[in-house]
C-alpha cells in the first residue's frame, strides 16, 4: 500500500518537474531571441557616387549620377540621351532615411515629376518607383546604379 502511494507521489513529482522544465525552456528561448538591427544606414559604406543609364520612355536613356554624403546631402545629375535639345539638370538638397533604414527620400524633387526614392544596397543604389517600391520586370536591372570608385565595379565598365 505504501509502495503504491510512493509510486503515485513519484509520478506526480516527475510530471510537475517536466512541465516546469518545459516552461523554463520556453521562457529562455523567448528572452534570447535576437533582433537584427542591421540595415543599410548603419551597416554599409553608402556615402559616394553612383551612376548609370536608366530607361526613358521618349529618349535613348537617362544618364544619372547620384552623389550622397554622410551629412545627408545629395546631388542628382541627369542627362536625357538622344534628344534634339540635350540638357543636363542637377538637383541638390538633403535626404532622409526611411523608417526601414534601407531607403532614402530626396528632398527638392518636384512632386509627380520623378520618384524621390532610392534603395541603398551593397555597392549600388536602386532607383525606386513613385511609391518607393522596387521596379520589377524586364527593365528592373536598368534601375540599378553601381557605386563609382569601386574596383569591382570600375573593371566591369
């Protein structure tokens, strides 16, 4: 009789310990979750000049150069290629980082005239659409401007 009581007590203690131990593991795993706070703003060498030729609906292309500086200022120079009266336009101003820390918005861009958004990537920037989204499709790669002064990029020109 005492033996049955002892076995019952031992079974209850083992079950209680097992449940307690599982709860501790769950709490431990919740408290050790890592939050990745790395983004382009704090992890990449983003300051510099980026250039390339982007698609154009009514010309041969838009030659673009974007220079972004560590003091959050920029210069964007664009030239329309293959037009009767070619002109070069330079817009200068400041930029702000978007909440995700991976994209910037240029100030001084007339609303509706062109997108003010660029996504900062490793050794390149990606020109984004008017809503700040990646341009997808056949022409997607033409909206990527490689960084200048990088031997890996310069050798491919």
